[in-house]
């Protein structure tokens, strides 16, 4: 029989571990919130740049690369949160050939002149149902891993093909390869063969998590001095299994609506203001609750929508929104959040309106604004 003192000691240690885990979880979510704010600014302004640049302009490609890189960075932060919740993120039909082509264009400057990069893509490849940002991060991680295995140069090959009911994406290098012991620990979190400060050990564990969450599997062929091949197997989508939404140019639809924007981060507030003004909205800016209520009192005309940034869950945001709604009955509500990710917390914050996650695209923001304004049944008070 275990002594009572030993039981109490184990219970105390367990409570201490759980407290440490919860503190780490809160810290991670807070950091992700800040990163998402930064990503929102970079993504938004790169989109605005693309609208003013001709496709033939050399800067156009650079802006596209910036936008793609921030999308993958955002996908990585979402993957961190998803792994904490053990929940997959939204998937959509993706053309892996197109993904490889985009990665090849963006990653080339990071590969270096000593490495020859080539691709061999099977035409007419079926689409796969995955999160495109996460799959971009998977491919980026595998390419960077291959580059690091060839410090003196070599050959990097990206391939796609169909094998039965699966689509295969493989990354092969002519680098140093791995022994059996290294291969057995390859996907362990924080395991790395790189020196201090040169690797976190999270790259391949993230790859494994993304692939398995998307109903896929990953195989590795390698031996010391023989190079390495990572092969990602994903279920192929049959015709009609999914519809890919077009991501073309958006026709600007101008409006006379007025939006009250409440966002404490100046750069994010400036980005949203610029996007809304581009689409013809009048924008009233506020940093916090006091500013928002002052804007409501100062503005003589109608205010159709309040966009409220949620920095963290709690009554503060509800209080702000309720005060604005009391000052302007019938006003629409849209929340912005780079922090709330758990379903129960998102539902609580979305009591008066939907939540748009940061970082967001120009299309996502303007679509969300139009949906809220279209769904409003009453008119805002004057």
C-alpha cells in the first residue's frame, strides 16, 4: 500500500506539471496572436501591392513570393495550435503540381548556387484534399532539410506521380543520408542532428503531423552516404469530390457604408483602413473602447458596422461591443482575432457576430464585411 504522504507528493507534482503545461499553452497562444498580427500586415500589403503592379513588372513576382511565404508562415502557426488541440484544420482540393511550381519559384534563392534543383511532375494529376498552406509548409520543410544535407552541393529533385488511389509527392537529395538509428527518431519532436542554434527539431515532426492529419502517410528511404528520399502519400480526389474556388482578381464594388474599426495594433489598423477605403467604405478608427465610444458620439451620420479586434477572451470585448451597439442600435458586428482558436472560446466571442481569423486576405476581409452588412436586418442609429 502506498503511504498517504507519497500519494500527496505525487498529486502535488502532477498538479505542478499540469500548471506548467497550461502556462506554456497560454504563452504559445499569446505569441501566435502577435505573429498573426504581423502576418496580417505583410499579407494584406503584399496583396495591395499586387493590385497596383502589372504582371510583367519584376517586382510583381517578388510581391507574390512575399505573399506566399506569409501564407506558409501563417499555416505553421495554425499547425502549432492544431497540434495542441489535436484537431485538423480546414482542407480544400489542391493541385500538387501547382504547389511544387510555386515552391520552386520561391525557394530557389534559399537553395544556393551549389545545389541543382529539378522537378518531374506527372501531368493530369488528381487533386488531393489538404490544407494548402500546411502542404506548402510541408514541402518547404522537406526542401530545406534536403538543402542542409548537401552543404557541399548536390542535386535536389521534386517529383509527383499517381500510385493506385494515392498521389505521391517526393523530395530526393544526393546528400549525406542517414543511418538506421537516425531514421528511427526522424519524426520525434525536438530531435535534430544539427548543431546548437541550427535547428529546432520541429520541422519533420510538423511534416508528420500535417500528413497524418490529412489522412496520408510518409515514407523515408535513406542510408549513410546514399542520399535521402521523402515520399508523401495522399488519397487522390475523384472527379466531383471537391470544388476549388477561383482566386482571381476581384471586381471592386464601391459603397457608401461607414465602418467603425477598433484595433489596438497600429499597423493592422492601418492595413484594414486602407483595404476598406480601397473598396469605398468610410472608416472611423479607434484604438480601444473609449476611442470607439467617442467616435460614435462624434460622428453625425450612420455607422453600419463595427469591426472589433479580440486580443484575448474575456468580458472586455463583449463590453466594448455592447456599448457600441447601445450607442448605435442595429449596427453589424465583425470580430477579428489572431488569438482565439479553441471552438468554445470562439463561440463565446462570436455572440454578436462572426470571427475573421488573422492573418486574412483582402478577399476574406471584404467578403466578411459584405456578409455581415447583408445579414443585418436593422439600420444603425444616426
